[in-house]
């Protein structure tokens, strides 16, 4: 009986630890993509995606949260971020595929926050 209780305790501890680990890595990713956006994208697109920056105005940027931009499919948006378009630099080479995918998700999140 005592042995059984011990195992249950151990199992619970493992489950709790796994849950904590999972939640921290999930929010870690969000933090990371937010940092990437601030470092690489906000200069032109602004922190909120509005494009309301000196550089954004100069380039006549669309609001990333606008329906016009949001109607792009994930694939189209990924391609744009990864490969670039005209004045927009591509980021696949410097940031990698994973980060570009996360940025697509992040741009969707910006639209939800508006
Ligand atoms: C040097 C300024 C600059 C930086 C830095 C930049 N962009 Fe852009 N971005 C642009 C320009 C200019 C366009 C419009 C491209 C076009 O269609 O001519 C654009 C377009 C976009 C679009 C499509 C919306 C549209 O206007 O058609 C998305 C999505 C986007 N950028 C995401 C990002 C992300 C994510 C980053 C950071 C990894 C980033 N951009 C960094 C200049 C920039």
C-alpha cells in the first residue's frame, strides 16, 4: 500500500513538472517571436502593425491588421516574410523557417488585438 502511494506521488510530480515545462516553453515562444518582431519588423511596420512609423510612412505601408493584408493566405504571407517583396526584405535566410512561420501567426495575433 505504502509503495503504491509513493508511485502515485512520483507520477503526479512528473505530470506537474511536464505541465509547467510545457506552459513555460509555450509562452517562451510567444516572447521570442515578439522580440523578433520588435527587432526586425517594428522599424517599418510599427510595434502594433499599423505602419505608423517614419519609415512606414515613407514606404506607404499598409496596416498589417487591415482586412486587405489579413486576407492573404498563410502560405502567401509566409512567402512574403520569407522571401520579401520589393522594399520588404526576406527573412528566411537570417531567421529560419520556424521563425517565419511564427511571424505569420504573430501578424494574425496583431489583427485580433486591434
Ligand atoms: C525595410 C522595411 C521593412 C521591414 C524591416 C519589414 N517590412 Fe514587411 N513590408 C515592407 C514593405 C515596403 C511592404 C509592402 C511590400 C509591397 O507589396 O510592395 C511590406 C509588406 C509586408 C506584409 C504584407 C502586407 C502588405 O503590405 O502587402 C507583411 C505580412 C509583412 N510585411 C511582414 C513583415 C514582417 C513579419 C517583418 C519582420 C520579419 C517585416 N515585414 C519587416 C517593409 C518592411
